[in-house]
């Protein structure tokens, strides 16, 4: 998702970084574990700034409820992900790409998907003047439908006819 003009590189201001651990190293690179904000703010990535061909990340998903690992929700999530875009973009080589896995989330109290993940992806793209090369949707027919509250408890879900099962039973 890269492709920006060469003259658009910018340096993001640095915040005080916490520890980021190198847990795996080969002749091709290393794997870091820690919060992305800390890795970008610290010196661990200075030697590869502007040289990275692929950033593959799976940030915390924009879930309805807070998790103990610290996911953001709502507009805070959108602003957080958008804020990472310029910093990650400056890590890329001119032919580099960013691949982001953003999972589905649901609107609280209703059986509809949230568009927050899509909105955050588009905000990320705009914040670093990137291009969306491809949007991959993972479909696993062996996986149970979700969210469980609507699928298994109240039994509201899509059917092959394009309407909810609840609608079919009530007609």
C-alpha cells in the first residue's frame, strides 16, 4: 500500500520509548516484540529507516469492548491507526509495502458490522498519501458465523435468500 512521491518523506517527532525486545534474528532481519509506538519512537529501527520492503502488521482490532491488551475503540481507534501511518511509511523503501490485518467488529446492541475498520484503513491511507493496492477478505466456511449473540442466541443472521433468518421465520 505504498507508492508515494520520493520527496514526501517526513520525520515524525519521537516520544519517549519503552523497551522493545528482539526475539528472533536471521541474516535477513529480526523480529521485534513490543508496542509499535515504542518501536517507532526508539532507536531499534533507525538502521532500517527508508529501507524496509514489507511491514506486515496485525494491530489490535477495533472491538466494541476494551480488552486487557489495550485495544482502542471508536474514534480513538481511528485516530490511533491514522497516527501510525506517517511513521510506518517513512520506514519503507521506495518499492516497499504495508500489509495490515484489520478484523471485523460489530456495532454495540445491533446485529450489524461496524465500518470503523474500513474507515480507519482509509484514514491510514490518506494520512501518509498511500495507495490501496488490494483489499483481501478472508472467508472461512468452516468458521462459525459471528457475533455469537446475534447468530446463536437471537438467531439473526443472513441466509442464502439475502434476508435474516429471523425475517424468514416471522413471515
